[in-house]
C-alpha cells in the first residue's frame, strides 16, 4: 500500500468525492480514481459503494479509515517536521473543543493574529459535545476537555488550562415564569437548553454536595436542542444551562444580571479543563506553534 493512495482515500472522504479530492491534491480525477481502484485491488475489498450521485464508505471502508488514521497523523507530523527544518509551519491543524463557547471565548479572538504569524497553516475547528473517543475522533488538539480524556487515554499529553465550578444558570425572567427552584427534586418542572449531539441531549449535570465523586445527569423537558448559543438562549429566558462559571461570557452575564446562579450547592465544584495533544516525538511543529501561541493568551481571557 502506497502512502499516496492512502492520502487520496482520506481526501475523497474529507472532500466528499473524487473530483473535489483531486482539486485539493492538485491531481486529475482520473489519477485519484486510479489510486483508489489500485488500493481496493491490493486490499481485496471495496472501500466505497458507488452510485450515480455520490460515494459512500462500505463497512470495510469505515474500519479501514479508522485503522489508517494514526498512520496518516504520523505522516503529517513527519511532513511538518521536515517543513519546520526549513523554517516553515504549514499544513492543516485540526482542533476540537467540547462547547462552542470555548472556541468563542478562548480561541476565536486571536485566530487572525495566529494565522498572520503562520500564513501557510490552515485551521479546522470542530465541536465534540459527546465523549471523545480515539481513533474515531482524531484531531491534533483537544481544547478545553476535562479529566476523563486523560483517564481514558493516558498516552495523551496535556497542559492545564483552567479550573472552576461547572454550574447551573438561568435568566431572572425565566425564573419568574417557572415554579420556584430550590431543590434538585424540582428540576423536573423546568426546561433545559440541550446540546444536540449529547446522548441524551436533554441532560443537566449536578454533583452531590456530600460526595464529590458522585454526579447525576438529570433528564429535563427540552424544547431547544442546539450546538451553539446556549448562553444567549439562556439570557433570552428559554431554559436552564450548564456552563463553566469562569467563561467570560458567563461572568459578563452575571455582572449584568442577565443570568443568575441556580442550585449552587449542587454544582460540580472542581471542573478542570486541559489541552490534550498526541505524544509524538518530536511534537509536530504546527501543534507546538498552537500551544505556544494560545497558551500565551490565557491571561487575556478574563
């Protein structure tokens, strides 16, 4: 199996077709199609189901994609290292976070400056609101993720980002419309603004104040499920949300009395967030550039 064929296979998946993949790779569609055909012949299995309108991965193709993901990541890391020897940092850096607010508050304000410093580097930013699993969710950087990822995959490296309380918030207008909320038992009478990709999407996290290791996921009525804008929707009075109290947007909303804390005794008292990255030796230059730049911005978040 030639690495060029594996790269073409991955490009067809990422770009949604042979023609688009060929454009990205600077090759002809015929050349990319031939690489895929030769790869399938080598494997003795079909990677795609071909229809008139699109290509769909076969079951074998999906399994094969997962198997080669670490290899392609190593190849990209090697290419980045070679480029770095010539003083260049280039390629595509894939970053995942577990809430859109994390991107908006801690990365988005400085993207322009970062890309100006590294003009040959591209960014792909994604949201993973559900539990991250490897190698299914293969990114270069996992930003603003809790302890669990390091516990699941101790081979990952990590750097501390922040620690705070993960609380429950609602607007004063919302609390006027719904029954008084002074106990966990009353949560069932309230609305939650859900994360669309959570399983289930309508959960609210609380912690037992008498046992810091005990957490509960409450399933509440939920009319809104979304992947973005939870804080704004909560300010608009549409439901309860879970959020990190340290987020600047939460701090601003609390200061302006647009949101108020709810059931504070039942908050997750020690939510710690990290930046995770793969334990490659040497660390990919593009990953190192991202780490050095964005960690230098931490004091500017608040």
